[in-house]
């Protein structure tokens, strides 16, 4: 199983980025996809997940600014991030878990997002 995250970078406050996570080696439709982030000196935290069938969830601080989506034809999950704030600066990780478990068993390598003027 491989999860390959990309799309991070340096952006000014208020700007936008779209992260991508290309997934291979697992059955996309039977897995919940998620994004997590970890900033320096802090624990990794949940950002968003895509439950399939149009259902998704977000941490409160990104609601209305971030949107998670998946393209099943490309086995890719996205995180569209708008209205970025300096506190969004972190390494972002994509992850996957089977629909039958609460354990996020598969992780990508992370992509750095830096929000700074």
C-alpha cells in the first residue's frame, strides 16, 4: 500500500493550496480517507476525513475553509485549503483506514504547508 502526498508549499495568509494524495494497493471504495497535520512541537491532529457517499468531517478550526474530496477514477484524495492562516502551518499527512476499523493503518509521507507573509 502506498499513499503519496503532494501539493504543499509556501503561501501567504489568505491564500489557497490543494493537497493531493495518490493511493495504490488498497481498494479505494472500502476505505475512509483522511488528512492529518502536525506542527512543530505539537501532536498530530485530525483535519478532515472522507467517509464516501458524499459524507465528510472536519475539525472545527478548518470548517468552511477546507474541503476534502476523492476521485475514485484516479484513486486520489484531495484537500482544498482556502483562507489559509499562519496556524495552519504544519506537515500534512494523508491516511487511510478500512471501513470496518477505527485504526488509521496506512499513512503517506507528509507534505509541508507553510503560511507566512
